[in-house]
C-alpha cells in the first residue's frame, strides 16, 4: 500500500528534526537565513515607502514649478504660442 501525503510529510519532518538535533550548526544556519530574509523584506518595504514619498514630493514640486512658469509668460507670447 502506498503511503499517503500525511505519512510522507511526517517522515520528512521527522528526518529534518533528527538532522537538526544531530547538527545544531545546520539549525542555526537555517534560523539565521530565515532572520536574514525577514530583515531584507523589512528593508525593501521601508525603501519602497521612502521612494513613494520622494516621488510624490517631486511631482508636487513640478506642478508648482509649471504653475509659476505659466504665470511668468506674458499674455501676448501665450497667444502667439497657441496659434
């Protein structure tokens, strides 16, 4: 009879735990890798939020600059440019 998914999963988990008991260095490496992945995810999320805020500020500044430039052009020049 073929073993089911639960039995195979149990065997894999048992062999993994036995390996980690016999080699604590491997366990510490697994834990450190998981912690490193969490740290990298956190850094990526913080960087993404910072970039979003910076782009928002740049867009707002460009809008303000274009409004100021629009007000600086004389009306006669605007009429000539629109022709």
